[in-house]
């Protein structure tokens, strides 16, 4: 039963993060169970976990639905990341060592290659960005931070933001990633903290500047 619960959760989580379902869409147990080849019990458990993660909502009379994002939801997510992820970067820089440097450099190379492909490379940019931030989070060695931040890093609003960013903005993001890699190489936790703080703050302001385009993107049902 545990394997079924984990399978249902992981598949549905990836679908929600990846924009497989439109915001506000109802997530019904029976059709999902048929789709996943599972009974309704593990699907029900998975949906409750997704509500706890903030990826779905459960309102009386509305059923469980894919979360929709208000400006406040976006701002709160970024603000929480700005409070916690710089600290995770501080820890990662002091604990990660050469293995983390190699992983970050590989991510930076993949991100650069994705950017060079233009619109055709956005999925690669997304994947590289996710790998970069998760590598830092894992290297921080804090289960508490990982529990809190892991879902935030994968929020649909973060993933979709790559589709509305300009090439110059993507290059700037990559530049921040390279600076963070330099801080890790130097084992300079304070520099890593400051660069991550700048990186997230600028990402937040860019997103808010483009939020009307984000809403249009959602309205078209464009995949993240």
C-alpha cells in the first residue's frame, strides 16, 4: 500500500508542478485512480498530501482542485524563499565541497546550452535551474530546510516564469548561478548567502513585472 501511495503522490505532484492540469481544475479520485491503475485509497492519500504541499486546495463543496495563484501567493512564496534559501546556500557553500561544485558546473553548462537554443531550449533551462537549486538544498544537509523549501522550488509559478523571461533575464539568472558556484568553490558561505538573496529578489521583481503575461500564459493553457 505504501508503494501505491508514493507512486500516486509522485506522479500527481509532477503533473501539478509541470502544468499538466489547468489552475482550478478539479482532481477527482475515481478518474485519477483509473488513469494511474491504482485503487482510490492511495489516490485519496496522495491528494491530501498535495493539499498539504499547497499544490492543491480543498474547499467545502468545491472538491480538491489545482491551486490557483494570486499575486499574494506569488509574493509569499518568493518572500519565504528569500528568507530561507540564502541560509541553505550558506550551509551548502560551507559543506558541499568539490562534489557540489561539479554538480553546479554541470547544471550551469546545461542551462547555457538551453538558453542558446532560444524557445526550443526552455525545458532544458527549467531542468537545469531545478537541478541547481536542489543541489544546493541537498548539500545544505538540513532535513528541516529541505522539507520546507523542496516544494517551493518546484512551484508551478516558478516553472512557468521561464516562458515569459527575456533572453537577457535568463542570462542574468545564469550569471547569478555562476557567482553562486564561485562562492561554493571558495567555501564562502556569506558570499553564497548574499548572491542567493540577490538572485531571488531579482527573480521576484522580474516575475511581478511580467505577471500580466503570466496570466495570459495560464489562460492559454500553455504547458510549464
